C-alpha cells in the first residue's frame, strides 16, 4: 500500500499545456523588467530601523526604571 | 538568473513548469485553476525578483513558496465562497494519448487519489504535495513550511498515514 501510494503521489495529476512557457513569456513581455534594489538603499532601510529602535529602547528602559523607582520608594 | 534576463527566465519556466503542475495537481486544483496559479507564480517571480535572496534558499524553493501560498489562498477563497471546484468536479486527467485500458486504470487511480487528497486538511495536502517534488529536498520543504526538517518528516508521516486511511476507508465502502 505504501509503495502504491508513493508511486501514485509521484505521478503528475496535472501537466502544463503544450505552450505554457510561451504564454508566460508573452505575459511578461508587457511587464517591466525587475529592478534591483541598490545595496545602499537596503543599508539605508536598516539604518532607519536602528534609528527608530534606539529611542524606543530608551523609552522602555525609562519606563522600567520609573516603575522600579516608584515601587522601591513605596 | 541575471535580473531582467528574459531568456534565463524562460529556461526557469520550462524547467519548473512540470514539477509545478505536479505540485498543483496534488493540491487538488483543477487544470484551469492550476494553469492560472502556475502563471501567477511565474509572473510574481518575475515581478518581485529583486526580493529574492539567494542566501535564504534556491530560486526553486522561492518559486514553490510563492506557488504554495497562492494555492492555499485559492483553496481558502474557494472554501469561503462555498465554491465546489475541487469537490465532485474533479480536475481533468492529464494524459497524452495513453492506451484506452491503461488510461482508464490511470484515470481511476488518479480519481481515487484526488478524492483522498481533497479530504485532507489543506496544510497536510500542501506538505505532501511539496514532499513529492523531486526538485526539493526535505530541507527545502522545511524552509518553505517554516519548520525543522525533523518536524517535516513527522508531519509527512502523519499526513501520509491519514491519506492511506482515507483511501482504505473509500475502498471499504
């Protein structure tokens, strides 16, 4: 049963129509060529993320310190 | 593949179209929807090629990740719209002039398999559909499914046991 099931699962149930690749190529002709994301743009994104993360972390630490100070004083 | 290289992209389409249709068939899609999703997959690969990261897996793995997501979305959309494109209206048989007797046997076996596959949850179906893509290793499937290779083996074993059970139950009726 296992062998039969494996064999069955390996047989293609669907097959591409004869000119499938041609159809795809025809459709992409109307699309612009993919553009590469410049390396500097990617680095800039990470820098922006880090720049936002630093103040957020400081705010979180300030909040935690505030909580600790309030409970320690009480 | 060099970006913008239509010739290389054509080679990729020709190389992956067979395995991709095999995958979509195991997902329980019919020929028309399979073609639609296969085309959409390749168009997305072309359009979003700049997002592809070679260090996160091969182009084949990325292509199948897109196909899997599109197929699962299509299945869930069909389920929410209460369409029955995958139920009794089973996909057409893909065969190229086989002998009548042989064709009939193949057709019956495929019919039986499809019925059982359609009874599986979509997640299990997607996993089994991927596992039988020769171009993908267990590590590739694990990357697509977002879990470890060990978990893939366990899940595949369970899904196959479930599928076998469904087929035996069908035969027993």
